[in-house]
């Protein structure tokens, strides 16, 4: 498989993730879309790593996964906190700066 | 051939994540997508990344998502007035969001179409490095500092998550 | 076309296809046998007789159970999520079968010269086998969680939530104990780890890792029991509190699939424990070609321990389970990992 195939796939996944972030109105789905984007980037890293015959691509993937785990933990904690206040997951419900 | 099967799984899974109304289905679709990606990592001769993808993403992070979705128990998205309306009557913000997403996709396509040297096989130039020992060696020597910083990041995230999710005692 | 036919009719292909079929059937039958064994052991421990009516000594009881499950009515609550309700038992049983794939259960053999080259007695020889088992085991939780959620019943949901929390908590300790052994052996392939445990110290103590790494074995055993949701960690289906937990709303074959998954998981965890800690198919008196006999003996012993524990120990309380997992098991596994790392570095093992 050519490197181009992997990059196009990575681009497609990243666009889908970005579309999800821009268009969806559900905090959980927003976080999931961010995960899609991170994974698209991971794919590009591993593909480039394979092309250049180094492990660096794979290692950066691990760092991205760690950051994704941290992001998911804090993000979901925020979602739980927000849901307690408004009983909603729609980001438009959280427009006031103070409650 | 396998590439297209895995790539198809990843793309269809991701599309379902974005289009499903029910967050539980979104989470499951994302897991399917991760399995596709894991297969691609195997094709790229990175078996360790493939397995870690399943263990960490599908096995830990997604369980956390599913746990929260079930805990909050709001299966349906709040379908606001505008959500059921004709696409053209949706508020400005949504239309701009859609335009931005489209713009990003176009830019990526444009950038890729102008990049040279994408046709060569990914495995043509160098032999694969797929041994876990080599991975570990590089991770704990060249990337030592980044590794340590990441561990601190995880610790901070953990403390933050506990504090954020804790019920305030009146 | 001719090539495909030649490949399909080659002895190696036929041998592997047979092996896959045999393992598949053996796992299914093991579930039935385990149900019988469980009832007999329970009866023995409670001074009862257990099943005696069907066949001599009740030996045909598993078949009667299977027939009964086949002919039961398939029920689904009206408010349940139809798709996920059917998907959940499938996920459970698939992951249970899949987890056994990288587990070797005997030395490579040519079947008395029937095959041109020796064949390893395992389905898939992957060089990251330990991690694959860990990964597949971590998928099993989805079947339970989805069953709990899709049933749309409070008992099921509580069972599902409890199980996801329990499995996430114990997976860490499980992974730590696996990492200890991987580090000690310097390999992630189960076949190599087993072969490293050949031989004896002082002529009679087998070189099993259970003697060098008793702490890792303890952690592995506790976490393994918790991962398979068996007593004393059977919270997802604690019947006194949750009716039947995540499979309250299930009946007939869907229920049987959960049941089968539970027993197959027990077999897999025990098989992995035999490979990692008890020298796999190596043992005295039996030549290594028949090593699978030793493997089966050790496996049967560990499975008996499972039943023994279930009928001896009372169930933990939920908060005890959580504090045991996070405050005892995980620190213990971490300290053991660090000490082993120091030992491996210092003695250059």
C-alpha cells in the first residue's frame, strides 16, 4: 500500500471528526469526535514511521494515547459536573458564565 | 485488499459516530472504528501499537465513555427546534460549522493532491521495526523526558477528574 | 484454482482446520462439563448428592440442561433496545472463544509422523500473545455492560455498571502481574514462557514461576477471578441484591450464551495461569509429546480451585471489593513489579 492511501484515509477520518465537533450538539459525541481526530493523526504517524523505518512514529502514538486518556478522564468529569447542573448534554444549555 | 476492508471499517465506524443520535451507539461505532485502525496498524507492521490501541482505547477509554453515558442515562440528544427544521433554516452557527468542516476537508484534499511522492509503497524503502524491545529502548532513552512529563500529565488529569466529579459537600 | 485446492488439501491445512474445530468443540463441551462439575462439587461441599436423576450419577445432566435451554421461550422486554439486546450475548461469547486463540496447550507435535513438519498446539502463534489475551479479555466487559443497559431494567443496569467498574479496577492489577512475568521471562510469547519453565531445581522442585513469583500469582488469581465475575467477586450477578444482575432479563439460548461465556472465560484464565505460572505442558513421567495430558491435569486442578473458592468464601461487599482492588491488589502488584525489575537488573536474569 502506498503512503498516500494511509494519508488520504487519515485525512478523511480527521475531516469526519472535525465535522462531528462542528455539527453535533451533544457533549459526549463532541468528545468522541475529538478521539476520532486524534486517531486519524495516530494513523498518519504510524504510516510515516513505517515509511522511514523508525520507531518514532509508534512512540508518538503512545504519547497521543496517553493524552487522549487524560483528556477523556477530565472531559468526562466535566460532563458529569455540567450534567448535574443542567440535566442536559447540549452545549447550548451552558451559555451563562456563572450560576 | 485487507487495507480497504480495515479502512472501510474505520471510515464507516467514524461516520456512524457522528451521525448516530444515541450516544451508546456512537460509542460502539467508535469501538468498531478502532478495530479497523488496529488492523491497519498490523498491516503497517506495528503489532504492539495495534494491541495497545485495543487495550487502551477500546478496553479502557471507551469503557469509561460507556460508563458515563449509562450513568447519565440520557440516550437521546436534546432535539432542539432547529434540529428538526430544514437544513437551510438552521441557525447561523451550525451553517458556519458545516462550512468550516467542509473547508477543512477541501484543504486537506488540496494539500494531499499537491504533495509529491505519495505513490511509493509504504514498505519499499526501509525494513520495519516492530520489535517491542527496540520500542522500549527508544522510549526510555531518547524520549525519556517526554515520558516523564506524560506521567505527570496523567497524575494531574487523575486528580482533576476526581475533584471535578466529586459531589460538593454542603 | 488448482493452487487453492492444493493448499486446502495439504496436510498442514487440514491439521490446523481440525485443531480449530477441536478447540472450538472442546471449549463448548468444557462449559457443559463445568456446569456438571460445579453442581457436583457444590453438592459435595454441602453434603448433598447433586444431580442424580439423568443418566448414571447424573452424568447426562449437562445434555438435559442444554436441551432445556434450547426449547425455552426467547423473551425480550418491550422497552429493551432490540439490537443491543441481541448483540450483547454474542459479544460475550465471541470474546470468550477469541481469548483462547493465542493460548498454547501442548508442545509442537507431528502426530506420530502424520504431518511433514511439527505443528504447535495452539490456534494462533502471535509474538505478543500475552498482550492479545489481555486485550481480548478487556473486550469481554462490553457484553456485560451492554446487556445491562439494553435490558432496560434497574437490576440489569446496576449489574452492568458494577461489572464495568469492577473490571476496570481489576484489569490494572491483572496487567501488572502479566507485566511482571513478561519482564521476568523476557518474552511475550506464551510458548517461550512455557519453555523457560522446563527443568528442576535441586532435582525435584519444578522451575515454575509460581515458586519464584508467588505474589504475581496471587494477584493474577484474584484479578482473574474478578475478571470472570466468579465468587467471591460475583457482583454483577449477586442474586441476593440484583436478582441475576446483567442477565436478569435474558432467557433461553441468549442466557445460555452468557453462561457459556462465563465458563469458557474460567477455562481461559486457568489455561493462561497454567502457562504463565505452572510450567504449561512440562511435567515428570510423561514425555513432552504427550504434554497436553499434564496441561489438562493442571487445568482441571485450577478449575476445581475456582469451584472450591466459590462454595467456600462468602461474597465481598461492593466497597470492600473496590478498596481491595485499588488499595491492596494494585499497590501489591506495583511493588512486586518494581522489585522484580530491580532483581532482573541486578542479577542480570
